[in-house]
């Protein structure tokens, strides 16, 4: 396709007068890949259109929640019907109970849940709960894992911070940083050392069980189970951040796929069906420490917002229909096989990691298994590849360190077009 972005360019120029960098989230500025970001006007199914009416096959999917596709008619209807009755009350609604029960159907480990407004709120609140439950201050997080932008987590963060080469953010106090201990993903012995060096001081270990913010990375055999055993021995809580992997890598998230049950789980994305939402939950004995049942304070006027709950409830119902995950897996498998076939045909030793409907192509000759190997990927080659894919109408995350998201609305034709575009783009990047 011939890509014209004149309208998007005009909007970007106007935006920079009114918003930092012209955007409301850093990765949208395309600093890592260059060029003008398309300003999106509408979406339907697997497609989005920008302000210049360019059409793209979308693999960003609002970073995960559009698992049933954009503007799914049943989700739209649920939002419209709810909006007609009112958009916010600051009071309890019956659908909040229904979605809490629905979440438990997918995640048996979540016996009680508290709805919030974002993944950042969910992880921040889960850490506060863990500290209160254990009466300890320190937490362990993993280099390259991203848990939102609360101060405690912006220590060697992944995703946007990694793209900009700023593993820690200015504005985080030294006291906060001192309470956050860093471990390397897939290094269980390193975690054991941290516990030994900080005896009876660590409240929780928080982790993306399958990281999606330094690219998509696999847990080594026994790593997550080792964390489960270690935290139980040390009296610390294990928190799985499944904001991204929840409902994506499996219906019950990474904990279902890996067979490891955490104490607390954080969710987001899918349970809002594209509207702002987050949640944290877990065993009843921990969650009953949350106010008003217990002393741990956390509140929010828009928590459990009727529109977000309606969209999320309908999305979760769609996921439970017969054959949903089987169909989604089939499309993801076709995409993976097509990409691997291109690498073989072009004789390119690049890496592909996939779990469920998340997939990542790494521009690296060595397996990517942790933060250190993720940082060794060829980001310049990725940036060139990204632009070549965009020109062919394939909308990818604008960072080597983000996963692609496949939706149930991606057709066989969409997958075939994507695989063909991938082949052409890789051939140009590597002059094959």
C-alpha cells in the first residue's frame, strides 16, 4: 500500500503543543521506530483505520484487551445499553458481583476480587496488601518486568522505559528504590540470595509469570514452581501480574498454563473489553484485609465503573462460548508456522516466542530468555522492519520489547497477508 500520513502528521504537530511528546503514553510517540505514528480514527474486527483512511491489520489490539476484535457488536450493545441508564454512580451495582463471579470461573485462585481502574492501580494495591499482610516492607521484582508506573515498580522496568533506555525513572525516591529488590528473570538462585540477605524483610515477590514487556519470554522449567515453594518457606506472598497474560496465554492465564497458584493475582485489559479497568484478587484470608472488611485502605470513585464492567462482562461471556479458544489457538498457530517458515526459507536465525495469542519476533541470533538477552536484540533492524510492515498495512507494537496480540477476528486471509508481508519485510531488512 502507499502510506500517506499527512493528517496524522498534522495531528501530531498540534498535539505536541498540548501534551508531553504529543501523546498520553510514551510508546505511541514512535521514538523507538521513527516516523509519524498513525492517529487512529476507528476500528472494526481485526482492522483499524487512521485519520488518512489507511487500513491496517491490527496486532496491537489496545495492548491486549481486544481479544474478540474491535467494536464487537455484542460488546458495543452492552456498552450502549448501560450508557443509556447512566455512566457512573459512585455506588455499587449488580454487575460488579456478576463479573467478580465470572473472574473466579476463569481463575479459581481468585476467591475475592477488588475492581480498580488500571493495571497500575491493581499492582500498586496488591503490594500494599502484601506489606500489610506480612508486616514487611521490601518486595522483589524482576529486571525487565513491567508492573505499571507506580514508584515501587520503576526500577529496571521493561516496555516503554526499556525502549527509551531509562530503566529507572527520575522522581522515584531513594527510600522507595531501597525497598525494591531486583532479581533476574529465570534465576531462582538469585532470588534465594535476596531472601538470605534480607531475612524476614521481604513482603512479596511480584512477577509477570510470562513476561510480555521485554518481549515475550518463557519461564524456565521449575522457575515459577521454585518461586512458589520459596515464598511459602519464607513467609512472603507470591503475586502474579497477569494484566497482560490473563485470558491471553490460556483462559486461566499463565497460572493455568504453568500449574502454579499465586497468593494474589492482578488483572486488567480483557476484563474491561477495551475500557479502563483493573483488578486484584486472591485468597479470601488476604482480600478480607482490604477496607471496609479490614484496615488496608484502597478506594476509587470509578472502580467498577458500569460501562467498563458491562464491556468486560460481555467479553468474558464471549470467551466462554464453545470453540472460542480452539479457534483462537488455530489462528495463532498458523501465524507462528508462517513466520517460522519465512525464517527458514530466508535462512535467518531470528527468534520466535509464543504463548497462546501472544507472539514475539526477536531480532536476535540467540534465544531470548531474560532481560540481558532481550537487551542484545537488534533494535535498529526491528525499527526498519516495523516501518516496512506498516507500509504494507500491518500494525505492530512500536517496540521490539512488546508482544503481538492476535484476536479471534483475525481471519485466514489476515494471517496469510501478514505472513507474506513479513517475508517481504525481512528480505528487505537483510537484503535477501
